[in-house]
């Protein structure tokens, strides 16, 4: 494949949409990917108008069906290389399936879809067609998440005993949906959001952070899904006590009613030799607590392998991943860019007919998305039985 930029088509993103914008900036970050097309809104007329007013020229389509159909029969080097799905959760499954069947790779927002039946289909199709499929768990894209994964998975903290993985927000502490606020309205509607509101929206990020960094799975859980705002149909507070695959325990928790909390995602991992602590609102540093020693703070771009804690052989690809020197802060957009960059590498291999990994090490894949949906469904079941311990289904 030549070094032409990869061409990306957007599904969703018109009229005051939120997450499309960090994504589209991140797509353009390296000059090796660009947005060239979009089906931006459910109403075809508005979709075309929105595309005509996009900040740079793109080809507008009245619907994602049209966009995918127009690309399906094109030769591989002319069709869209991947689509980015940034619609509400109930419009993930259909465009993802159709794109894969048209030979277009998929980068999809989380949660993957609405239920386990849809998730099963997506996993089976991606495997059968051997097509790259990424899921936008943003926080894995911080370099410190990569370093944390290395530290924990290589045993530097010993055996993991306890994890507290959380995502706290306060924006739904009042009945914002009653004002018609775009992002709130569909997030509290089970038909459009899925079986859990807070859990699906941000609890899945907390779960993914735990799984990504530790490599452990939740095997059983006891869930409390609570709704503090009167008249709301879905949970706005989500507290899950978990048994992990190594015998350790974890709390995966999320809330949308914690006034003052913005995007307070964090993780604390206590092992038999030490503890790791990271918060995404200050994403450039991770703290390691060791017995009888001063706390160690590692900054992105400023770690020195062989320092008495980190071994000399920290993987070269991890050390090479930062893009700018330490102290010039990276944040949310850089995390998205790192995910798209790594996804791009797999899409290019796939287009060249080479083996590609898509194994969850660099970005969440369709199986990770499946696990998020399985977690939500198991939490809903447990909570309906007053928090009864409930087994997670086996991996897809
Ligand atoms: N990874 C993250 O950090 C993160 C953050 C926010 C949202 N999200 C996820 O991103 C998705 C979108 O969330 P948002 O907050 O941007 O929502 P939003 O409501 O701001 O935007 C959704 C967009 O999809 C469009 N849309 C709806 N149906 C469509 C259809 N049939 N065809 C074309 N466009 C259609 C809407 O018109 C709107 O432009 C959700 O799945 C959400 O969970 C992820």
C-alpha cells in the first residue's frame, strides 16, 4: 500500500454532537489519516447540510446505508479504509455490521452495542471476515496506561489483590434530560442507551481500564444499580463488587450524580509488593507506592529503565510511543490520536494482505467491546436480584 493517508468516513457527528470532534482532530493528528466522508445525521436533508458545513471538505451522504453502499463495490484502494461510529449506542450495531460486510474496517464508540446478542454477532462477523475492529476506550490511549499495563502485568507490584477502578461525574445530578440537552436525552433512555445508563456510559470505561492494565477478568460480581434522580429510567450510580480471575477482588464503580466531579476516572491497584495510583484528569504521571520507600512518580517521556524499580529491559516499543518530550503535556486528544494511530497500523497491514494483531494491546478490540456488554448484562441481572453474586459469561 502506498503512503497515501487512510480515508475515514463518519457515522454520526452533526448538529452539536460531542465525541466526533475529539475523534476527527485525532484522526488528522499525524497527517496519515483524514476524514473524507460522513453520514452525520439521521435526517438525510440535515445530514447533507451538516456535511456541506463541515469545517473542511467532505463528501456528505444522506445516510450511512448510502455511504456504505457507495463504497462497497469500489476497489480496495479506493473505498473508505475505515468508518468511525460516533452515534448513540443504538446506532452502533447496524452500521458496524454493514461496513464489515462491505469490506470496510470499523472503529466504534463504546459501549459496543445494546446487548449480548448484537455483541456476539459483531465478534463472529469480525472474526469470520478477519477485519480490524477497534472500540474507542479513550483512556487506554494515554501513554501512562501503557506503562501501568507493563508495570502490573510484568509483576513489579506482585500479585494483584485489590483494584478500585472508578469513573465519577456530576453532570446528571439533576434531571438534565428534561431540558432536551442532546447528550443527556438518549443516555437515559433504555431503548437508545442499553440496559444500564451510568454503567454503559462510563462504568464500561472503568472496567476496561482494569482489564487493560491488569490483564485480569471479572469472574463473578455483585451489583447495585441505583437511580438517584427521580423519574429517570436508568441508573445514574453504579457500584459493582467483583471477584477477579486470579482470586483478587475489585470495585468497579461509576456515578453521574457526584456534583463537582468532571471526568474523574482513576485506578488504584494494590499488589503484594506495592500499589499503583493513576487519575486521568492528570494523565501524565503515575504514582507507585512501595513499602519503606518514598513514593515514586513516573512522568510520560521521563522514565529511566534500570532505576531500581523499572528493569533495564522495558520494551522498546513502549519507550518509543511518546510523541513529544516530557513536560509538554499530552491529554485527551493525544490519547485518541494514539488509538487511531495504532488502529491505522493494523488497517494498513490488513489492506496489504498481511497478518495484523488487533489483540487489544494497543486499543480495545471487538472482544473487549463484547466483554463490556457482558459485564453490563451481568450487572443488571445481579442488581435485579438485590446484588446476588452472579457469574460473568465466558469470553466470546
Ligand atoms: N470514548 C469516550 O470517551 C466517549 C465520550 C463520549 C461519548 N462516547 C460515546 O460516543 C457515542 C456518541 O456520544 P455523543 O455524546 O457524541 O452523542 P451525541 O448525541 O453528541 O452525538 C451523536 C450523533 O449521532 C447522530 N446520529 C444519531 N442517529 C444517527 C443515524 N442514524 N445516522 C447518522 N447520525 C446519527 C446524532 O445526530 C449526533 O450527531 C456514544 O456511543 C457514547 O457512548 C464516548
